[in-house]
C-alpha cells in the first residue's frame, strides 16, 4: 500500500478535501504538488463502501482513528470533504 505521511493534517478542526477513485487496482493515496489529495480504493461505490474505505485509508495515513474523520460533504460524490474532530 502506497501511503504518504499526512500527519501534518492531524490538527483538530482541519478540513481535508480529497478526490476519491473507487474500484481502483490497488489502494493508495497521492498528494500532488498543488496540494490535491487523491485517494484510490478497491471498494465499489455502493452502499457507502467506497466512502468507508476512503475514511479508513485517510485515517491510517494521518495517524488517527477513523472515527475522528467526519464526512462533511460528498457522500455520493467523488469529491469529498472530511473534518478531523
């Protein structure tokens, strides 16, 4: 699994905008030069499975529990915004 160190985002109240890609070949996170975070998960986008996988992968990269990431916007969209509680 290809996970960058996103521990700099581990501040309470931080909002994190990501671009999710479900049904990817492998799970990984890419932080582009402009600051965009792209999350690739193998889960299918039905019944919230991909969103749950994105939350778990992001939490692992940040170094926090998945329950500390709250989805603010984008439950069924590829562009999602999480808040770290």
